[in-house]
């Protein structure tokens, strides 16, 4: 199952193959888990927080 992290204060979203990989990135390289939302890719709202989606024409 793929996971993604979405930054809570800027338009940034990154996909990962596993939840562990997503959490590791957010915690160690992304400034801390408190700055990111980790969830299953495809779960929740289609475009949370106005994060631009690839291929969209703003």
C-alpha cells in the first residue's frame, strides 16, 4: 500500500511505498512528524489544502 505525506503549512506532497518510509522521511529529513500528515495514498479528500496535483492547470 502506498502512503503519502502532506506538509501542513505549504503545498508539498510526497509519495512513498510504505508507511515506515513516509514517517522516516518526515521525522528525519522533513523537519519532524508534527509538520506532516501521513496517510494512505488515495485516502481522504481528493485535493486536501489546495495542494496542486500533477497535470492540473491551476
